[in-house]
């Protein structure tokens, strides 16, 4: 397995394509966990060659967000990738991705302005720009994304379609800890008490699922119920709790078909997100 910068990675991927080999890409910001490994394993099953990109993308962090404290551990990540049968890690420098004079970007419309986009107005332009660059550099056949970032998958899929990027976006299920907390690189920041509090995200979503199964259909009441559960945790503060259409991300009033319940919650200083599909 090689660890390559931009020029070498692009040349290697081009050589693989020339040989007729299919390429699966798992884009990550490193600090790999079981969630990433499930994406890598799926890519390994479906492609001749697997690339994992590891790049903490400054463009998707707002000025007061956690870019500096985002966890990084390339050595550990490389060992995990090697074990999972990855062929190449693409590990560019920020200068390679954003050379002096860089001033372009990919923005997506309404899908990027709701949910996380409300409190992170530039986030999805940063995500789409870096993912678009990864696609252009490596030209994968398939790219693998986790459902935990549901809005991200929907936006990236829209972008790939809208801009004819010729890559299949594969969505994989959220991987959870035994108690239900969604795996996230940011969980590393939680101290023992916060780790316990963090369970309120999954508890709120699960409780909403139970209420829908028992006949609840009014999304306002369900959102209030989820908020109350979360706000009863001392270290938790809600960024958003919403129930939306799983394709358009538009708000839903009454649940008549499958909907997406999505939330973002600060546990202390750490912002966590999670979501589930609710079916009447
Ligand atoms: O989900 C992530 O880790 C990032 O948003 C991604 C897709 C790697 C782009 O930087």
C-alpha cells in the first residue's frame, strides 16, 4: 500500500484505469473508526482497487469551528488501511489541494441551506469542492459515504448527477457503538460524563421511532418530544432537530411516508450529528 500526494496518486489511478481496473474511493478526514472501515470493506468488495483519501479539509470548517482540534493520526490510519486491504492512501497537503490563488468552489442550492447548512453556511461548499477535486484527481468509478452524514450523501449525489461527474455514490449504513451512539471521529473529544450524555441523540431518535410506530404523525409534537429529551441532559444543547423529506430535505408537517429525523447537538464543545429514517 502506498501513501501518495496529489501527483503520484493521480498518476497511479490513471495507470489503473488504463489497465481496465475499477476504482473505489472512500473519502475521509482520517482518525478512522469502524464506520470508515465499513465503507472501505464495501469498496474492497466492489472494486479492483481501493483508495482512501485522508485530508482534513480546511475549506469545510467555519472560522470558529474545530479545524485545529480535529483529531489526526496518520500512522494508526495507515495500519488500519493496510489491514483492510487498501491499495493506496491519498494524503495531500493543504497546499496541494489549495495552492496559492485558489478561488473556485462548487456550491449546491437549497439542499445545502437546511439542517447543518443553517448553522454551517459554508460547510457544504467546502465539502463539495474537495469531493469534486478528489473525483477529478482520482476519477473513481464508485465513492463510498456513510449515512450518518445523511445530508452530505444527498448533496454529493446531487452534485455528481448535476455536474455529470460519472461516479456512482454508494451510501452505507451508520455504524454504532453497542449502546447506539453513532461512530464519529469527534467522539474522541468526549470525556466520560459527556460520553454518557451523548447517548441522548440516539435515545431521542429511537424514542421518535417508537412514537411513530405507535401512531404519532405530527412532526411538531415529535420534534418537541426529541428536544425535551435532549435538553434534559445537562451538557447537551440542541443545534437543530428536524423531520424532513429524505430526498428534498424539505420540512414535513404530517408523516404520511418515510421521513428523515435528523439532529445536531453540542455535547459540551463537541458538535455531534445523527439521523434515522422514520416509517409510518
Ligand atoms: O465526511 C467527511 O469526513 C468529509 O466531509 C469528506 C467527505 C471526507 C470531505 O472532506
